[in-house]
């Protein structure tokens, strides 16, 4: 398995509170991604990073921000959590940006916003 | 724009029976197609991928998929399933959009193998 650690694995939080999810990799891969998984939607890209301090938005980025100060860490922040952000969040990494480059996924963080 | 449709949300099957999980895609450019598997409480793992060449692609755990350009399909098959194949399976198409390698996932098919 690719060395990807997501923390926490589970979190319950209240509406309006800030939440930060962490992704840590030991593979020294350049590209990192945050996805959310919801029933009936598969996985949808929130944000991605193509290097330290280089990030960009994916298809469902509203309400989320990210930061990458080191190659190995990619943080996802919900500034003010809402119930619609209840989901399972997956971090993924890849070593190239080629079309044929598969992604390697972490085990996910299950977030519940009450 | 690219999209992926997985035609079945759930597929129940008995152990040792064959199974086919259906995936259709749409794309205006050359496609690269993937199947990922997700076991309970885990992340996604790459099962197989089609990049070019032979239209029949073999993956891990005895799975294979056939790329059919005329029908824009990439169905996943296994001739004899095991209980341990119970998982959710995602079809995905890759393309370059907005400066990054964009992987578009289908909604997933939950395979339930019964004894």
C-alpha cells in the first residue's frame, strides 16, 4: 500500500465549527488530491495540489480550503462546517500528472456534521 | 466533457457464479479507463486500467475488462466470484482538463457475493 495516512479517521462536529483534515504521505509524490464520497455520486474532486504551496480548485470546492506547506502534508479545512459536508473524505496521491497515472488513496475520514 | 455511467448500483450474485459490472463512458478525446475497488472501511485500490493496445485488459484478483470503443463501454467481468470480492467497484475515465489530470468517477456498483 502507498504510504498515505489520513487523520482523524472519524470526526463528529457541530454546524458552524471549523474542521481540518490531514493527509500525510511518505511517497514523496508531487500531486495530492482531496475527494469526497457520497452515495450516488461516486467520488468528486474538492481541491488538488501540484506542489508545495501550489493548489487549485476541483469541481466541488465551495466551502473548502486547502494548504500544502510541505510535500508530505495536504490539509483540507472546512471553515464553517455545514450538514451538507457530512461525507467520507479521501486523500489521493500520484507521482505524475499523466493521463495514465493511477491514483493511490488513503483509507478515508468519515466526517459527520450535526 | 467526460462522464461515466455505471448502469447498476447493486449487483447480487452467488459465490462461484460469473459477474459483469457495466460501465459506459462519454468523451470527446482519447480515453484512459480505470476500474477501482473499495473494500469496506478502506480507500480505493486500482483493479485494472486501459491505456491503449489490446482491448481486453486483465487486472488483479482474476478480474478483466473489455474496452469497446463503438459502444463506449468498459465492462468489468469475473468468471467465478468469491465471497471476498464483496466490495464497491468504481469505473473512472481520465482526461486533461484545466491544467490537471482529471479523473471522473462513476457512482459505483456494490457487488454482494452470497454463499
